[in-house]
């Protein structure tokens, strides 16, 4: 949440900051601001709302923009205080000599504020972050050394932070610090960059230093020095960034979300590539460090995740129990961390996260690591905090996902869970490689990319249904068995980007309460895969029809009963129950997308959301 960019070099800082912030807009977008260093003066520009507003403000400041080659910028997702200009970052001390931008939450900001008020600090905003500006400035008065001031300040701060600070008397440096909020330093030739996420700087450099928790760095145009909180100089570890700049283009699509939905067939090919060669070969997962012995000793699995990743994990539970036969629990990380959970060295904990930076999931992982459990992370960001905490890593290779609503990362997570399940099963029971059901599942997995393409290549009927139903205010999604998570994810997609009140239910639960809401104003979307639960879901659809609900079916089966029962039916290619979640979801993503499009919503940046939720 929130995005930080910093630049120090010889180029126009404002351009680099604005461009960088535009690539971080998916992290938060309710206000933004920059601080530009000019000859011993710091100029601050802020604007509420989208980044374009700041762009406009800066377009009237060409004189300053032309002169400044050092600056810091921020794009905000409000936690403390409304998204106003006053609450936007950068924040300053009383005299404006020191500026700071902050990602994270300062938990003890009230105590610090009360202390700072005694020294005459005047607070202008309602944010926790402003405390950092006054605190660092207060420490600066003692030594006139920004690095020392930052070091003393962070020792007093509780919570999560990525800070970036400048002082007008030291125009040759930016000082940064990190704890529980990502921050990288992009290394260039005669210039350096700072960012809370790779997209902001990938256009300029592929070399970066990942700052670790409790590290502070002094960034000048020709040097980067990293220190611990005791002031010891640490070694710079420069790594290569894993993305290409081209990943950040819409490639002719109207929205990133639509592009990312359409990319899913290629993403599926990528996920499988090198891991699943043919239906009769074992699955190869090089980064999973579980030995045969470890796997044989594992007596339970716990999956922890949030949002869409949680829904992928729910599918994981079905297949892990079905094939690997290990009892599997799944829970939202935000609940998991506040329970007396039972986990030990015989528990395999699977953390799933697109971003690898979700605060609740990181906290949960840290907790179970202390209990000695093996932590396996399934993430789209092998460079993330979670990946760094993992005992085993399963990168999903979906490529950077820009749209706030997760689509291709979900499909990639699902396929990774199928691969992991097959991998574990083949280790636990070597003979399973010859099992008919497993061979047929692998065959289907290899065919999946083409089936996804069949859906994305012709979206005419999905568009028509989207148009027809875009006026409804509420929706219910139902399914049973392995597609129950699909109903949750389909409903989440719709509500996230269209703000329509959509809820997913297991079809069997409908008559235990939700049916009370059904009438002609509440469409029901049913996922009907021809398999074990097909007839049961059909009966539940009958029950909904009897209450005059409009019915939409998503099915892989042509059934003459559909005509009388459903108002609309969306057909998908034939697929087994077991793998169907990976195909059904594509239809639901497209439906959500086109409904939101008809309603004219801001699809890629829905209100109140952020791509990566780095606060608990
Ligand atoms: C998905 O569309 C959401 N915006 C959200 O639910 C997301 O899946 C959740 O915040 C978890 O994020 P993560 O996968 O990066 O951990």
C-alpha cells in the first residue's frame, strides 16, 4: 500500500518520480506528492486524487522541475486521515528543512506526537507519518547528520515503515530505512533510484539492492552505503531485477485487467513449462526443498492466504486431500495470526500470495517459522519478503500483475497448487505416477492453455450477458465441491470492480438462509460442471427458479434441461471436475470485467483498494 520513489542523479527528478509513481498507482491512488531539492531548498507539491492531478500541478512548475535532479515522491492509500492534500506525503518538520515520505503504519505515533508537541512541533496533518518528519528533524538538530538522525528515530518508532528523507542542508543525499515494508535501491551509473516496488524503476536499471528490515541506507548519486541500527556498515548485495519494462504496457487492451485475463493461456503454459513434461512423467519442482523423509513425516497441511489467494488455497485443500491424502486446513491469515494455532515440525505451512508482501500473511509465516514448521511459499514475486522467509519457494511465473483485481495470478496459483499436489503425491506414493486419474489430470493440465484460449478468443456471449445484467444491484454465485471457491472468487471479482453486492455460497447452503433474499431482482449464477455434484446444483437452481430469480449457468455440458431452467447459459470447453476451477474462473473474470466496463467503472484501480496490502 502506498508507493515510494526517490531519485538522485543528473536527470530531471520530477519526470522520474512522476513516471515511477504512475507505475506504482496500483498500490494506492488517493493522493500523491513530491519533494524536489533545489539549491539548498526543498519544494513540495501535492495533490489529492489521482496522479494526474499532481502531474497538472507540476506542469505549472517547470522552472523548479528543470532545476531539480534530486527528489522523493509518494502515492498514498490512506490509513490515518482522509485523502486530502494536507494528509498527502511528503511531510515536513516545522520549518520545512526536512521532508519524509512513509509507507506503513507508525503504531506508537500518538505517544511520539505527545512527546514532540512538548518540543514545539506543530502538526498539520491527521497522519501517523508526519510524526516521522518531526522526529527525524528533532534528532537531526543534535548531530546535523541525517543518517544518524534516521537511525535514532527508527529506534523510537514501533510499527512498519519504509522511509525516504531529505534535508535541505544536505542536497547530495537521500536517507532511507526499512522495517516490515519493502524498499529497494536501484543502482545506476552516476545516479541511484529508490522505490517501494520494482515497476517504478525497472525502466532505468535492472540492478538493485533489497534493503532488509532494520537497515538504513545513505544514497548519493555515486554511492550507496547500508548500515544496521548500531551504525555498522554492511556489505551491498546487488541483485538483478526479475522483470522486463515491457511487462508494464497494456499492449493495446483498454485495461490491464483485460490484458491480464487474456494472458492466462500463456501464463498457464509458463507455469507448466519445465515442471510437467508429459502425462506419464513425474512433476519436477526444483525449488521445493522437501525430502521424501520430510514429506512422509508431514501429518497436516495449513494453508494461509488472503483474498483471491485464499480462494486458490481453498481449491488446494480439495486436491491435496484428494490426491496427497494429508489433512489440510485453510484460513485467512488475518484470522490465523490471532488464534492459538497448532503447528509443529510435522506441519507443512503453505503461504500463498501474489505480491508476497501481504502483512497478515507475513506475520502468520513468521509465527509458524518459530514453531519449526516447513514454510512453502507460492508467490508471483520471487523477490518478495515472503519468498525470502520461505523454506521452499514455488514461483508462479505469471509476470507482473498491474490491475488491482487479481486474475492471471489466480490461475497461476491454481496450477502451481495442482503441480505441488502431484509432486507431493508422487513422493508419498511412487506408484501414483501410473495412476489413471493422475495421468488424465496431467493430460488435462497440458491441454488447459488451449481451452482458456477458446474462452478468451470469443467473448461475445459473455459480453451479452454482462450487458443484460449490468443493471442489477445484487448477485449470488453458487457452486458445490471444488468449484465452491470459484463461486467465492467470481463474486469477489464482481464486487471489487463493479461495486455490485455479490456473494458466493456453496449451493447446498442456499436454502439455509440466503434463499430468503431471492426474487426477480437477485440473479443467481450457478457453476455447473458435469461431474459428481452436477445434479445437486441443478436441483438448487430449480429452487432458485421457483423464487423467480434470474438464472445464469456456466457449464461444460450441453443439457436439454438448461433451456427451460436458465435465462442464460455460458458454455465452456469440456473439462473434468478436478481441473474445472482453472477454466470456470476465466468466464467469471470476463463477466465481472464487462459488467464493470458497461458501468463505466475504473476497472484497474477500483475505489478503496490497493494491490498489495502491507498493513495488518
Ligand atoms: C484480489 O483481486 C484482491 N485485490 C485481493 O483480495 C488480494 O488477492 C489480497 O489482498 C491478497 O493479496 P496477495 O495475493 O498479494 O497476498
